[in-house]
C-alpha cells in the first residue's frame, strides 16, 4: 500500500478532515466515491470519500460514517493509503515518494551519505531527507545533483555541490 496523505485534523463540526496530501493528484485521489485505506489498531479499514474540496491548497474531505468532530478527531495522524497497483504510471524521471524512501544515498565516489527517510515537497520542488552518520541531510531532488535514481535497487547516487552535505552538521 502506498501513502497518499495523512489526516491532519478535523475541519468543522460535521466530521470533515483536513488532509496533508502525499500525492500530486489530490483532485483524483480524494474525489467523491474514492476508496482509501487506513491501518488502525492493526486492522485495515476501508474508507469512502463523501465530500471533497480544496481549501488553501489542502484537501478537505468527508468520510462515510464520520459524522462529527469527535469521530474526525480520532482520525488525526492516520495515514491514508491505496493499493500500489492503483497508482498511475509516471513518466520517466518522475518517482513516487514512497519508492524513494529507504533508498541508500551515495556520492559518485562511493561515500555513503545515508538512507532516505522521507521526501518533502511537490513535483519540481522536492528534496530528499537523508538520515546518515552526519545527522539529517537535505538534498534537492534535482537531476544535476541526483545523477542516478534506481528505485528498484533502492539506490541514489548524488553529486552534491561543495558544502551541501555539510550544511546541517552541528557547528563546533
């Protein structure tokens, strides 16, 4: 299952929720009638979207069976997922964030930078959050820097500009 969003908080008193989207296609992913899945208490539950609108760029959705603020509040922090096979095929050079998480990041000369813990931002303005021996390193997801991206092998090769890998190191 692929994460397509995280429920941020309730919105209003009728059980709607604000979603932090993890998709470039919120209009398609959260359309009325769409099925989403959540893991609550070790059990996979199916949710059906009953209402959708964008408010300040964030999806606000209604969910079947969630009729008040208390029920919506209970969903805060829950990841919304869909089966990976239901995802649209992407053009060459474009990747789903979940495909990059867990990838090893190495420099072109073989130095290990770390492992991708998440990808932040939207298409065209994304960055890798890499956990490594130096702590957290933020690397722009740009073709000039990320020269090889192989999601199947969970490997990314970077050629960072001078100083990029040292930006987040604690100052001594």
